[in-house]
């Protein structure tokens, strides 16, 4: 009910006070930065949005004061109120972002109590928690910024509900081929993917740690079942995610065509190794824990069969990554297939005048008495050959596995050498031949001769 001059004077006064306070705040910030620079302190890095916000505030202060000075009181009051409104919202959103960041860091950082508990419960790697924390922080910041934008536009008749309806209408009209892009559908698909992968991981963990270890299956077969379940389950989760996105086969025809061209040119080897990996897991010519030898001088224990390649640990503890196709298309010697037994073979060269029967009984007794050799098949000693001044004995014994053959052979050699020395039965030393070249005779000597 006030008069028009009183209303105009009041609005002009409020415009001057609000814009003046904002201008004083900007001047104080500028003086503080100058004082820090004069003291030699390194200036703090400011994000781009802070610089843009400061420039907009300075422009708003200038417009508001010029409006009051030139008589445009309504414009000056509008600019001042909007600066105040935007400043409150920006400060509130900034504090909420810091609160959200601290909350997520407290819950998900690996070195915190909650993070350690999550790692122990779900067997998560530290970098997984860090990536999840960064991702959730980014999503939260985007959501708060959009909420702040909607709140800023509220005085103009565009509230949060209106912005959401407008975004849904705009994005809903976007299509990828025959597939409509809908925020609700995308959220449902992402939810199905996350829940499906979580359930699949828990099922694999239950099989690997609880069910399969109580069965009679060997360790390699258990690993193969868990790996196959991961492949099949991952494919099923992908199909369910596509169904949640309402993806029709006609909508992904161009994707299949692109993949076909890629397979024809560059992905042929990858697909071949993937199919070879499935064959290895189903037919199981080799499995985890087997001792294999390839034609490319690769020999060691299989530690893991992946989708594309197989990890083989060599004797020097290094790991060789072999493409799965090599294990299918090349000659592979599986030393430990079907619980194969190991064989120890020792060649003994003895002088020709040695008592062959005594040597046979002595070595055969040592082979039978050793704790690592098997009674069946029984060890044996054969006279393999008789050459110039040397007869060679072939001594063979069997052990429970190929991995024990090296250590058992070493122990047997120590024992045989000790017993032969004790019985005064010398072994034949290597034969050597000395070739002497004489100088040619002089021609005079040949003629005279």
C-alpha cells in the first residue's frame, strides 16, 4: 500500500545495498590475492567456473549501479536480486558437493574402516573402490548442478518438474536407428547390468569356495566350470540388459555388420583365440595345473586359462602368455595328463672287465630301496650295449609323477656313486684320441728313399 515514489526509492536502496555488498566482497577477494602475491606465496589455482562467476558478479554490480544512476530502478533491483539468489544457490550447492564428496570418501576409500570392510566382504580391489568413489562423486556433482540450474530458473516459471519433463521429452525424441533413447529405459538397463553382474559374481564365488570344493572334481575341472559359468552368465546378463533397453535385433543390425567387417579384417585372431579358449575349457586337453611342453621351447605349468590366452609358468618362475589357438593347432606335450607316472633313467658306463651281475644287483637294490620309486612297475637294470672296452647299463625306475623324477634321479645318482666307490667298482672315464700331424718329408729325402 505504499506510494509509487516510496516503492521506487526502497527498490533503489536495496539494489545499491545488495550490489554494494557483492562489490565489496569482490574487492576483498582481489586484495587478498594481491597481498598473497606480494608476500611471495604461490597463487591458488581457481577453476574456470569461479572466474566466470566472478566476472558475471562484477558485471552485475556495474549494471545495477548504472541502472540506479540512470533511473532504471526496476532493472537495477532485478539484477541485484538475481545476483543474491544465484549467490545463495551457488554457495549451497558448493557446500552440498563438498559434503557429498566427504561422505563418499568416508564410505568407499580403501584406507577407511568402511572401505576395508567392503573389500573383505565383497573381495573388491582397492582401485575398484577408488574408481567407484570417483564415479559416484561425478554423478552426484552433475545431479546437484542440474538441481541448482532448475532452482535458479524457478522464479521464471521453470521449476525442477518442468525441466525434467522437458529433458525427457527432448531425449525421448532422439533415436538411434529404431531404438528410442529414453532416460528411464537407460536407467533400467544400467540397473539390470549392475545387479546381474553382482549376482553372477556372488554365484561364481559360492561355487568356487563352497559347493565345488566339497565335490569329487579335481581342481582343474572346478576352475573350468567356474570360468564357463562366467562366460555364459555374462552373455545372459548382456541379453537381459538389451531386453531392458527394449533393443530389437533389427536395431543392432548395423552393429553386427560392423563387427563382421572388423572380424574379417582385424579381429579374426581374437575370435579364433576366444573359440580356442572355449574348446580348451570344454574338451580339457590341458587344464590348470598341468605340465605342458610346446614346440616353441615353452615348458611349464598352466596357471590360468583366460578368454584369449593361457598363462604358463616356466621353471625360472617367469610367466609366458600363449594364445589359446596355439594349444589347439600345434603339437602340445602334456606331461601330467591322466595322472601320468614319471620315469627315472640312468646310464652307467662301466669297464668291460667289471662284474656285470654284481653291478646289476647293487644298482637294482638301490632302485628298489629308495622311498620315491614305485614297486609297480618294478625298476629294472639292463645291459644296453657292449662297445670297445665299455659296457653300458640302462637303469630305469618309476615314480608317482613327472615332477618328482628330477629330485629322485639326483638322490639315486648320489647313492649309486657312493656304493660303487665303496665296492671299488670304477666307472669308465671318457675316451680320448690324440691325433698327431707330422711335417711332410723333404723332396730330396723322398727321392733318396
